[in-house]
């Protein structure tokens, strides 16, 4: 069992056959961040969307939880589904966990697709969000979910609906868990900057994402990483422009002989 995580993570699977494709969400979202991708890619893959410890229906993490603990817990999920190779997708916090996972077991990581991320050696913003959650409570969650979209999109009915849908599932540990993960996100891990990653990799960045200016530097640090931009999209580009996001994924997977369609 992963350290600081008292029990198995919750996950949902779509697709009965094919290469397993793991989806890892950002904070303060849950596995439903990937609802368009799991619906689409389940045509060819076994899509496994995970709730990190403290989010959605997963158990709350213990004090001192780290990114590597979430990565260990995700490998436990994978091991319940397959002993073979997987494709890993991760957005923002999920991209950090994905990079650690890829470095932990390079022989089982067939490909890595990350988004909503950049080279960030300094992470004071995570501390600021953690302090705000301590002071303002769970009501802040909706604001942060919407903050992940481009400013031009935040008032759209779909984005408002998505934020309301996620906030409807609030377990009692959510605030403490979000604070704990914001603390974990302040400490970097070598793999988060590409060290030890040997699989084919793709980084997708929204041009309206706050992290976008430093995204090319992260792609440069991951050996052979391909880089694509979705114009006008924000931090959660997979929700804002799923047609373009998925097309980049399919193009990448075809190039590396991993797309059966």
C-alpha cells in the first residue's frame, strides 16, 4: 500500500479491451475531468480514470502525503488491471504524478501525454492556494475549477455546469485533502522535470494557460518530447477543446504505433 494513503484509490473504467490508458486529474478536480477523453478513447483502449487520494470517492490522504505517494497508489490501480504496459495521460497535478510514474517504471510506460503543465522550479502559487483553502473553505473549490479555464470561457454554460457538477460531490475530507496536496505540490521531484523518463512523450499546452510561457522549457527537458499548442484554451484544454486535444493525441499515438484505429 502507498505511504500516507490508507486504502485503494477509486477508479472507473471504460472500454473492455485494448491497451490500458490511465487518466490523472488536476486539483481540485476529480476523474471526471477526463469525461470526453474516456468516452472517446474507450473505442480503442481500456480507459482507467482515477480519483487521487482525497478527491472524488477515494480515501483521504494522511499528513505528509507526497506526489510520489499518489504515483505509487496509481501503480497499484494499474496492477489490478494489467501487468503489462500502459499509456499515461495527466493534467496539471496529474501531469506531475504521470511523470513520476513514467520514471518509476519506464519499462511499463508505453507513452506519456501531459497537459496543463510547465517548467516550474518555484511554486509559491501552490502555497497561496493552500492558505486560501484553509481560510475560505470548500466554497473556493468552484472558483479554482473555473480559474483553470481561459478567461473568455469561464462564464459559458458548460463550464459553469462542470464546476457545479464537481462541487456536488464533496466529501468531508476534501478541504483538508486539497490543502495537503497543495503542500505536496510545493516540493519538486526530479522526474517532474523529465529525469528518468524514456518513453515517447507529448506535451499539450493551452495558449491561455497561466503556465503556457514556460511549457516549451518543460518539453525541452523531457527527451524527445513533442509539443503542441491549442490556441485560446486554458489550463484544462482537454475540456475546452476536446476535438483538438484528442486529435493531437491520436496523431502522436499513430506515430509511435500505439493507435489501433
